[in-house]
C-alpha cells in the first residue's frame, strides 16, 4: 500500500471513527475507505460494526444441503461450468423425485434443518413442475425448511407461466416455500451484468423480485461475487443499492435480507477462464477479506454476514470471522455450481458439524447452530468430541456423536 498524504489519511481516520461510533458512511466515504484503508484498520472497523449489530462472541452455522433439481439452462453465463444446453443428453439432467427425496433423507439424517434448491433456466419444465416439487417436498418432509429459486429462476418461471412475480411467489409460498436464496446476483450493477451475464435478470428486476418476497414475508439473502474485472465503484454500486433496498423493505414490510455473503468468481472451465483476460478474473484472499470488511462496514442494515469457506477455503473462512463475519455459512453437504468452476468445495464439501464447530472455536469464537431465520438452536460452549477427523476412527467417533455421517453414500 502506498503512503497516504496527510489529507487522505485524515479523511480515512475520520471515516473509521464514524464507523466505530455506529454511524452510517456515505458512498464516497466507502469508496475512499475501499481504495486506501489499511487492511487491519478495516478489520477492526468491520468487527466494531459486527459488534454493534451482533454483540458477543457467537458465530453461527447452519446444517443444510444444496440441491440442484436441473442443470439444463439457456442463459449461458460466462462464469458457469455447471449448465448443459437443452438437448445435451450426456451432461443435462432433471433429478427425479426419487433422487431428490433420497438427498433430503440423507440431509435429515445428518441433522439438516434446511435444503437450498436451485437449478438452471430449463425451458422444458412447465410451471406446475415447480409447484408440484415444492408441495411434494413440503408434504413428504415437513421438518425441512425449503429455500429455493433465486430471483432469476422466479423471473424465468413467471415468463414460462405468463404470470407476475407476485403470483409466482404467492403460489410457491402456498406450496411450502419458506424463502429465496440470494443467488444469481453476482454484481448487481448492470454495467457488469451486461458483460458477464447478459441473458440473466438485471439489477432492477433482481431487487424487484426480492421486494415482493419481502412483502410476502419470505426469508431472503443477498449474495455478491467479485472478480469480473469490475471497478471498485461497481462493487460499491451493488452495496449501495442493497443498503437502500433494505432500508425501504424494513420500513415498508418490517422484513428484508437476513444476510449477505460474497466470494471471488471461480472460472475454471468457463468461457471467462478461456478468455484472453483469464488471468485478470477472480481475486486473492486479501481482496476477499478487504471486500468482506467493506461490506460489513457499509451495509449497516443487513444483520448477518457469512464467511464463504466453500469458495475461499476454510482457513480464509476463519480469517473472515475477524473481518466482520458473524456466521460460518452451512455444512454444504453438497455443492455443484461453484465447485464445477474450480472452488475448493469438493475437497471439503462434507464438513461435519463438529468440524465446523472446531474451525469456529479455533478462530476464537463460540460456535452455535442456527436455523434459516438465524435463531440460535444450540450453543456449543465446549468441544463435543476431541477426535482426529483425518482418521477413520476419528470420523466414526464423530459420526456417533453427530448422527450417521460416516457410512453414508451420498447421492451425487
Ligand atoms: S449460473 Fe445459473 S443461470 Fe447462469 S448459466 Fe449457470 S445455471 Fe444458468
């Protein structure tokens, strides 16, 4: 980092003082902090903001499973290595209820309280498919919370059915949907979206769908992916729009985004990875941590920020807890989208609850299991089992403590 002139340093110090004092900062102040703030000063300020919003030493996590009902998609996002075009019988799939049911049963056996279900924009699926799917899961597995369909999928369904977003969300809620994942957001600034995901939902519509979801009382999150060769102002545009929309939703509906999570784009095997700018996509761990801290400082009205260990690696995930995050995300019993583009989830996707607890504890915090609403279900003040999770014996001990993690053959 270059040495700052005394005027800029004074400005940075006064912005940081505002954060420590619990005040909101402006767009220009956020940009200046992003450009010139010392990384450790940002961490300290982000932790101050975290304490203002979530005082104490608890770090929460969720036991859930990501499930993809189809990978067939017509949207051709430049960063996606997950999808298959319609007619691609080799790679494309639509999972049957039998397979989906087995995945949910496995998740329940592992203690899951939620499934997070997303898929491609598959033109062969009629509108009734989605309603039937949600209703069937809700009836068959009443204990599991169903978070499903990002705003772009909702918009796609609305187009397929000739319905409004409100009609689609009302139908899905009646069928048993509890909330929407914040996926498909990437960077919510059309200047970037038109370049990397031109056929997908644009910023106004992404927030438009979520506004209706807030009005209907659904649970929502916001995700952000950085590293598309965007400028810092594009990132701040996303954060500012999120903060403004959250103010509005809280005021009008007393409901808004529960949490925010960001990560760096993974481009292995994708069109971006084959482009001549490939080396310029993605981001370092330091960039991720800086962005995490700025997000926590700037977006002062979304209560929780999750660390993204599946994309950044567990150790960086631990560090993120010192950059303003108060949540360690979920067990991610299964993840197929970012892992197919090179994220390290494959290596660690079966993170058992007591392993998550250990990572949180190692980072200096007290682990607590939560549900989708961020209600704390159980606090783990002391280690459940002192076991070596790299050995079969240790895994068996841990499994006995946690349920049936060992010995399961997960449906892939
Ligand atoms: S990211 Fe989603 S919408 Fe985009 S191509 Fe992949 S599956 Fe389709």
